[in-house]
C-alpha cells in the first residue's frame, strides 16, 4: 500500500482513513504536511499523532490497538499513594509548559536521539499559547523535577511525553492530573502505545475503531475551558 503524502500548504487537508494505516510499521498512516495548529488539532480529533526523528519527514501514526485509561480508573500503587500523602512534591499546571516539553525532549539513556524535534517544540508551544496543550508539573523545593504534557480537546486528554529527575516525580504529576481530569469530567486519557509503566496505572488496550468512536463522542463535547486556569486545591 502506498503511503499518502500530505500537502504542506493545505493544513485543513483531511487525513486518510485510519483503517488504511500500515501494519508494518504498525500504524503509520501518512507522511509530510506541516505541524500547524489546524493540522495538529484535526489529527488528534481523528486519532492521529505525529512521531518522527530529526532529518525525517513528518510521520503521522494511528496504531492499533490504542492504549487508553479513563481518569477515574487510574490505579495508584500503595508506595505512590504514600509519596503523594507525604506531599514531597508540589503539583502545578501550566506554569512551565516550555520547560516541561524541553525536558521531555532530552535524550534518554535507553535510546538515541529524540523525537521531539525543534519543529515539534515550536508547534506544541504554539498549541499551548492557544489553550490546547497543557503541562502537569511536579516541583521540589521550587525546582521542576518531573512532569508531562499533552493536548486537551473536548473531554479527551492526549498524553504525549513524561520526564523526571527525581524518583516518582512524573508519576505524582500523572496521578494528580488524572484526579483533576476526573473532577473536570474528562472521559478519556490517550496513552498512545503500550508500555508496562502506563499499564501499571490501569491503562488498557482497545481497538483503533473503538478509540475512534470514543473520539467522535468525547472530542465534540464542550470542555470546562476555565478548569485549567483555576487555582488548584
């Protein structure tokens, strides 16, 4: 099957049907295009996300199955619950988005390079300024020590990446974020592809078709636009 190449000058262009994504590599749907806010929002609403390395064209993916979890179904281990009760970390939202995504872009010890290119950094910082991309942060003694970022559309939060420089910092950020998303009536957290780390929080795989049906329902719902701006309690 020939991979569709997107027009970089037509950000409103529709993506191919997700059921036309390749099986090898799993979920690869299209290439090219751009990372404009319109294209990115359209991508997430259709169950598609960008993932590529430097010196590669933009690659768009819609894997099957998809890893998801409902905010109210997050599982918190006893050890993590104890850490949260100790209030070792201070939890914040959207106070350091650029710093969070920059930290997520740093090379990992288990992988070469990074998929969060300079182009991606710029694109998601723009989404943040427009109110779509958000960061959840763990602070320790006024230092950012962990967190994650993602995109919120309707009642769905699409998680993108996490980082930590202190043990459990990103886990605390994710757990607190999930609790707030539940309070704000979010219905789904997209975790993209399987990992033991995310599965330990209760994330489960569902078929791509089921995931797309969830998006059709929940991305069209009106979110609580002021939720992310309210003081945390």
